[in-house]
């Protein structure tokens, strides 16, 4: 993030000019390096006016999830300790797993403008065009592997509550889909590397359909998926959404690590629209019907069916309409 000091000074000036001399001094670089870095910022999409008399001023910030912008006064303790950015990548989860094996720190964030091979749950693909928020977190929580589902609950609950803070009526569909008006807006894919009794790392991938137009969805997704911009009727500010999301995850992660997961599970339950519904649950062993009566602290669905009550760790829910 070599260009960050220059950007910090330009931002502090809030659209006013700063002389090349002051910029060089405050950013701790030579006058010749300034020009190179200004061009570098322009290449990244920043609008910067240059005047021989007055110096430089920032006139616009690109609609991109650039690490400098995400990290700007983020104020988190762990999440975003390092931010890796990709214009295009196969899958942020795949990349995150490689980084985790190479020792990437707790809280590392990987974010892409688009994914060419986005991955979803149950071996499915994930449609990831520009305009969405495709993000993976590398977490190294000192928890038992059996408690890992709580991290998933934390993530879906954070996505849901950040959407609600924009006035969107989002809810969670078990196990981890975020829905608006019966359509899927976001999904979570968590992958774990563990040893007996100990989590080595978790990769929490979040796919958030932020600004995607109806005609961009592939025909097979049209009936089941939507985006925040469609629900809102206007584009959302992806940068401020992502920053708010990372802050919420950071607060909840601290709670979880302190052994206080009740609030996270409680918030998740409140946001869950599946509890209380009559559903058909598609499992690898077939379809089970019943009433979803609860989701336990490990994220398992408690289903009361004609044969009694059972718990399920995974599956696909369809609400049965009368
Ligand atoms: C689902 O099927 O509901 C989960 C979808 C998860 C998609 C996200 S996008 C960012 C991260 N990288 C991936 O390849 N997948 C996850």
C-alpha cells in the first residue's frame, strides 16, 4: 500500500489543493515519487486534479473495494489486519485457503471485484460478476472445532444486520442464506482446517449480491436470486456497506473469543425466518418434511416431523405453502 500516505494527505484536505512540496513532506516521499504515485492512484480510478500553481486535489474516489479505502479509519481490532485485493480472481475462498496455509494472520481479508470460479455450498458454483461483494476472511479462533458453526452464524447474522441497517428487510434462511422478499441476496461458505480439539483456521466466504441488475442474472438464478440494489431500487454504496460489515464482524468476533456467544446465537435466531415454518428439507438421504421448531447453538436445525424430532446439520430448505 505504497500510495496510502499520499492518499491520506489528499483525503485530509477534503477536496482542497495541497502543494507538491507539502504532499512530499507529509507523505515522506520525494517530489519525483509524488508524480509517479499520483499517476498510480489515477490508474486505480481516483480522480485527482493537478495544477502547477496549487498542487493536487482529490476530486473522486472510484467505486471499487480498494484496500486503502476499506482500511481508511476502519477502527477494527482484528478483522482487516491485512487486506488483499483482486480485480479478478478464481475464488477468494480458494485463495484464502492458500494464504492461510502460508501463515496469513487472523483477520486477513481477501476481496475481489469479480470471481471467475466462485464457489457455493454443496459443491455448487457462485455467480460473481462485478458489482457484488465477494469476500473471504481468514480466522484463527482459539475454539473447539465443534464451535465453528457459531462463526458461520456470526457471519450470516452480521450480513443480515448490515442489510437491515440500510432499511432492507433481510432475514436468514437456514443454514446461512440471507434473503429479501423470498429471494437469496447473500450466501456464506465456511471452510475449516482443524486438528482434534483445535481449529487451525477457518475461511469464511461471503457472497453478497450488492449492485447486480435483474438482467445480469443467469436464467436459472432469475427466480431465486436478487440483489440489494434491486430490493432498494437504487445502487448501494458497496464500500460503506463492506466497512460496516467488517466492523460488525470484528465486534462479534471479539465477543465469541471471550466466550460470549449467546448474543450471537440469539441475534441469529431473531433474524432467522425459517424457525416456525413448515418446510421440506432436502438432505443427501432424501426429503424430510416437518416444522422447523428451532436452531440450536451449533447451528443444527431442529425439525419436528411425523416420526418425531430430529436435528440436521445441513440441507436445503423449501418453505411449504398451504
Ligand atoms: C452459498 O452457496 O450460499 C455460499 C456462497 C458463498 C460465495 C462466496 S463469494 C466469496 C467466497 N469465495 C467463494 O468462492 N465463495 C464465497
